[in-house]
C-alpha cells in the first residue's frame, strides 16, 4: 500500500513537472509569434497605405497637370473619398484604411476622442524622433490598428496653407463644398493627422 502511494505521488509530480515545462515552452512560442505578428502587421499596413495613398497622390498629380490647382481641388473635394473606398476594396480581407485628423476638411475624417489621444501621442513621438511616425495598437488577439503619420508637404499648402500661401481659385472650390473647413493654416512639415489601418486577422 505504501509503495502504491509512493508511485502515485511520483506520477503526480512527474505530470506537474511536464505540464509546467510545456507551459513555459508555450509562453516562449507565443512571445516569438507575437514579435513576428507585429512585423507582419506593420508590413501589411504599409502595403495598404501605399495602395490607397499612392492612388490618391497619383490622381492628384494628374489633375494638377491637367487643369491646375482648381482642378485638383475639385477632384479632392468630390472624388478622393470614393477613390479611396474603391481601392480599399482591393485590399486583403479584414484590412481597411481611412484618414483621420483633429482638423478635418471632410467631417468623415474627424478623429474620435480616443483616436485624438493617439494622434497626440504620435505627434509627440515625432517631435523627439522624426522616424517615429508609426504606432501599432493591439485591440484584441486578432485585431490591430496601425497609425501612420501624415505630414504637410510643400504642394499641400496650395489648399491647406495659410491665407497668403493658398491658391485662391482652388480654395474657392473647397470652401463652396466645405464651409466649415478646418484643414488650413498649415506650414510645410506640420503634423496633419494619420492614415489609420484597421487589421483583423
């Protein structure tokens, strides 16, 4: 009887030891997987932004060449959002892209209260390091949000700059469609907002 108790106790100890080791190995594997997943998320977000942002930039340049700033402003005001939606349909399942800001021209780009906090965090990071232009937030096990900063370029001031820098013809088009426009008085290099890539794996 005593021998049986000893054997039983030994078996229990062995089981606990094996289980403990297995759990440790599982934790290590999960940690490594998370690191790889984070890289994959950043890469996927970058590809999505290139697809959507690239299409918008290409069309803006074409409209500018074809009819000047006013023509580009017309495109931006009327067609840019629809173009972004159409390109987004070509992205992998579970991936979507939108632009957000605290100073919107189109009210649909207004950041939520929580997003505004993240935008401030992103802007603060960039003041310390220009390369810190991306933030990854994990919402749940399979849900990520990637924030990629948007800065004002030199040509952006044609429609987004100060009153003396803006093209008046172009801005007349914009003002007629967006009378409550807040996306003005920027200088080259200013923080404009971010691309928000939502990824559900």
